[in-house]
C-alpha cells in the first residue's frame, strides 16, 4: 500500500476534480503492474495497473488507495474490470468518500468471489484525497491556511528591523520543504500585497524535488490587493491579482495587465476583499485548491469568514519579543479539531481541520 500511495503522488498534474489514486498489482511477491490516475477523463489507477500486469493479474493481489468504483463517469467502472482480470484479492485503503457510492465497489467484488480487505494505511490515503472529501468533490474550492509563528506567538519581526526586501524565515529548512510539498497539490498560492512588497515571494514548489513529493505542475501565484496599490513591476505572468471593482478601471489595473498579470474584480466588505468572493473568483479561474500564505490580518479575515478548511501552523523555537502578531479580532481554533502534531526538524507542525478528520476516517474504514 505504501508503494500504491507513492505511485499516486508521482503524477505530472493535479488530478482535480478527481481524487489522486494509486494502484499496484502484486504476484508471487513481485510488483507486476502499477499506475496512477493522472487527470479527469484518463484511465483510473486500477485500469492502468491491470493493463500493465496483463495476464499476470490472474490470481494476483491488487493494492489500491481508494475503493474501486462501480459507477459510470467519464471512464468505465473499475470493479468489473478487476473481476475480469482474474484478480484474487483486493486490498483497499479506504472506501469511496462519496456517501452515494461508498462500499459499492467492494460489495461488487465480494459478491463475485474476490477477497476484499479494507483499512490498510487508511489515514495516509484519506489525507491524500482530503481536498476532494471536504469540498464534496469540489463543489467549491478547497482552502488551506499556512502560518509560521515564534514561541511567543509572533509571525514576523518588527518591519522597522528589516533592511531588505527578502523573505524572513522563522522556521528551518525541513518546514519550508514541507510547505513546498503542500504547494505541489495546490492550484493556487495566495498572498496579500503586503507580503509581495516585503518578501518578493516566488510561490513555487522548488524545494519539493523528490518524485514522491507531489505533482510537478507549478501552482499559480495569486495576490489580493483591494485597491491595487501593488507596484506592477512586482508581478507578471502567470500572477492572478484580485482587487475591488472600483480599482479595476484605473491606470494601475492597465499597468498590471501590461506586465502580464491577470486582474479580476471581486466583491469587497469593509474595505477588504470578501473571502467568499475570492473563492468564487478562484473557482471561475478553474483553481480548485489553494494555499493561503498571507500575514495574520489576511488569515484572520478568512478564518472569520469560515472558509478555511485546514489550518497548518508551524512553530519555530525562537522568541521575537516584538513584531507582527494577530489583529484584535481573529477566528478561533475552537472551530477546528486537531488532526496531527509532528516534528519538522527543530520546529513543530500542527494541523487543524474544520471537518473532523477522525470522524471521516472512521466512516471510510467501516
């Protein structure tokens, strides 16, 4: 199953709106076929792995990260293909998270004499398809918030102590690599104009260099700038700049467009871009997953709007004393449940989810 999960991660593009899936066929202790679902409309992972295995699939075991489907979509259902191949046993990490079809593939296989085992490495498999699960199959974009803080709860040094326009990292290299791995799965990485001005961020996934780190397609950088105060020289193609409608007809919008950036208007609320309007704009642009990496003011506005699905918080073993902290009002973590806490070198990484990960895990294992 670990090999099947690795196969699911080694894809060129993000497969949205379909979930990422990997499959491995094992015969007499040897892998004779493997495959991943690459994108919507292309063969599913089981079909790729079975085609590669050919006649060796007869009597073999199929390991797959998600229950084989038994419903028609853009491609034929996989469960009948598994039966026809002669597979003797199927080991699936989790059931289909769609409650309308969950269990249908496993039931189809069992009724036709194929042994089915469920729940192997279920936590890892559910995490892989989490954006698909929490959005109901991308009925809306998935939004993950990433923040890094010091031990005293500050997010950056006092701006007056900075002497250059370059990123200031509180966390170590391993934490930054983890962020870049997460960017691999994101269609968009979002920052505010203040972050662009202060840090000149590249917003790519250059540190995620290993094959299993995720898709190689680059995320699209997105800047939120309600009044277009951004210097046009700081962004170019393929940046997407979201702004208020009042600023869209001004000279700065035309300058940004000439620099190669795409400028789109979204609704505003109290002088700031409406978070739900931002997600609507991302959806219109075909961006189904997004990582929000702005500062605490931007983070607070999205938390208060209730549109953050996952909150990943890195804590570095440093004390700043003074610097940039939370605004007076912000969303509280009590609307999230703690999913995991891990070490990233000297840092800690805490993952909070608005939808209970544990509750969903129990459902897809049952």
